[in-house]
C-alpha cells in the first residue's frame, strides 16, 4: 500500500509540473507538432496558448535549437474544413495542414 501512495504522490507532482501537450502531425513538406502550452497570467490565472513546433532545418551550429516553437496563427475558416475551428486546430489539438510554414524552416 505504501508503494501506491508513493506512485500517487509522484503522479500528483508530475501533474502539477505539467505545462501542456503536443501532437505529432504529418505535413506536406515536413512533420511537425501542434499543441497547447499552459502558463499563468499576471493575475495568476491559467492561460493556454496554441503552438506549432517545427524542426530547425537551418541549424548552423551545435548551439542552435533543434526545434522552434511558434504561436499558432488563426487561420480563416474554409467551407471544406468542417472539423477544424477558426484557429486551424482540430479537436485533438492538432493543426490544419494548411498552417503556414515559416520561410526559415522550408
């Protein structure tokens, strides 16, 4: 029983430290991640920011980042896109594959 308490305590500590989640997506030219990052505003309220993450294809040194995180840009709703919201993110936390890829990463 003591082991269960230790596991629950560890899970609770991890849950408190959780800052968001990411989903793998397959794009036309590269794979990427989409998700939500949680933070606190000036009033201590939780704020969720939608993000998109791309591999850094222009990595020029060992100190350059492997991935670059961008705030997900709201995409205009199209008639053929019934399952995505106006943010370009589907209900599973993923991004519409029409998400614009930054020139730096092409």
